[in-house]
């Protein structure tokens, strides 16, 4: 294996996104970088544990193949948000708007566009997983990057726990992963358990993996409660061996047939 080759993914094979939305490209046709883009291993724990309640983060497990980067030859998890205003504290938004207004007043000849909360929201919202798994080229441009397991991250402060899922149409759908083996619920559950441990190691909170995107129509739902700590069992740590709990989700019972005479009356 070459020195800069990325080893087999513990989080599934990396695939390109099924598409890039128009608003996810800039005027040079490069893929935009999510405004909150940050590698998980550089993310301050307080951004999660002391952040806004109800914050919705996006994550992607991405390969690093650039030999010039310190993490070349391994995998990393990058973070961002498609719902920026669930993450940014209101005071940060207010400070940003105030700073732009002051700049416009100080430099009236520069034709600095007016910035309102609506225009700020329009420019920063709805930037999905491709802007989180973005690839940085050596010439300074960006492109669509490949990603392994991708989804959402949420923290529940009252319960002192977090949850990741596999909700990413761009990287986890059938269109992105046409090989059925790359969507097998049991395999994806293993990837999710492995990635949940990465989040736990960084954030020091119990993290569970909830599988949704890659489940069948009437599945046996694998809820990866992979740490005994996440279940609140005493004498266990947040890095306990992974286990997977399966709960059968029954199909709904068929609706009773309506009597023929009643159906006739309704049509009249």
C-alpha cells in the first residue's frame, strides 16, 4: 500500500455525492465550504455541550489522501451544519449584523451590500453534506469530495448524551450507493458503532447510533446502543465494547374491508 494510501474504512467505503445543489457552488463553480466546517478532532467540546439546545450538526467520514497534510493516510470526521441558525447563538448573529452595519457606515464608498438576518440566513442555510465533505485541492480550489458514513449529530443536554444517524441522501442513498452491500443494515450498523466511539472519545459523552436511511421498509431496527454507559449501567465507561439491540417493527394491520352497500352510498 502506498505511503499516502488510505486504509480500508472502518466507516464504510467512500463514495462521491449523488449531486451538488446549485447553491452549494460559488461563482467559480467550486464547491462551497460549509460556514461551520471543522474537523471533529479540532472541534471544542464546549461547542456541543454548551451550544444551543436543538442544534443540528452534519458530519461526514472522509479520507485524507494529500501527502502534504499531517493527517494523510487516515480517515477523519468533518463537521458543519445545514441549519446554521440552530447552532449559532443569537448574540453571535446580532454581533455579525452589527459589525456589517458599522462597516457600511464607515466605508460608504465601498458599496458594501446591506446585510439583514434574512439575507444572512439565505446565504448560510441549506448547505448540505457536500459542503462538509468538501475536497481541498492543492491549487486552492475546492471540489466534491468522497465520503463514507455521513449523517446528523445531535446533543441532548438534559439527558447528557448525543446521537448520530445516517440521514444523508447525498452519501447514504441508493443513488449514491448502488451496490446493495454498501447499504446492508447490519454493515451500516457496524460503521455507525465505530463512528460513535470516535465521537465519544472526542466529546466525552455517551453517543448512540440511530439507523434510519439504510433500513428496509419494514426492518428489524438496529439501534446501536453500543456502550453500557449510554444505558446508564454502573461500573462501565463510555468506551465499552459495542453491542447492537434489535427491535422488530411490525407491519401495520390491514384495514378492514368496507361493506359494498356502504361504499355505494358514499359514491352517491
